[in-house]
C-alpha cells in the first residue's frame, strides 16, 4: 500500500511539472521573441484597424507587432504611413502583393524583402515613433525575424519619406 501511495504521489508531481512546462509551440514562439529582442525589436500583442478595399471602414485584427522604435520621433511625419498586403483603391502598388498609403522611396532590397514577407506579414506601419510589422508568428522562423529586423531598420531611415 505504501508503494502504491509513493507511486501515485510521484506520478502526480510529474504530471504537475509537465503541466507547468511550456509546450513546443510556446517555446518556439518564445525563442522567436528572444531573437527579436536581441535584434533590438520590441514584441507587442496589439489590435489594429486596417482599411477595407474601398477605405470606408476599418476592420480590427489582432496581431503580434515587431516594432523598432526611434530614439527621437520624426516630427515631420504627421500621419501613419501604411504598407498592406491587399489592394485598397487609393493606395499605390509597391511590390508583389503590397500597397502603400503614400509614396515612399523604397530601395530594391526593401521591395525584395516585402515580396518575401508577403505570405507572412499583413501590414507595416511607419509613424513618427518607429516602424511596426504586423505578422503571423506561427508561419515564421528565425530567418523571418532577421528579415523583419533588416526591413524595419531600413524603413526607419528619415530619407525614406
């Protein structure tokens, strides 16, 4: 009887420990976020309002945003500039599957990076405080985080606007 009680207690403790440990998915996402922090990106769970095709209303979506904040705000940027992966009638085409709300001086490397991100990211917001990439972490890996870091650093340059 003592042996059965000891085995039961041991199994209970093992079950509790496995319940506390993060799953493989959570560990992978945690690794992505730590990698982003090493690349000077901030990770936030946020809701954003994206325009519909006719820019009449906003559709609210929840995303993980990988953000690069500027040391000093660029006060000459008065409104948010958007790059999105679907067509809005008054936005300008940029690269394959990307449209922008205002003309930007994108480099060829930026356009290539946008084309690579087209299946992963949904939107990129450039404002006076920094650059945010809204994407689906489930589909990406560490190379995607490096690509996002390179793109955000490039889009954060004042000469872009």
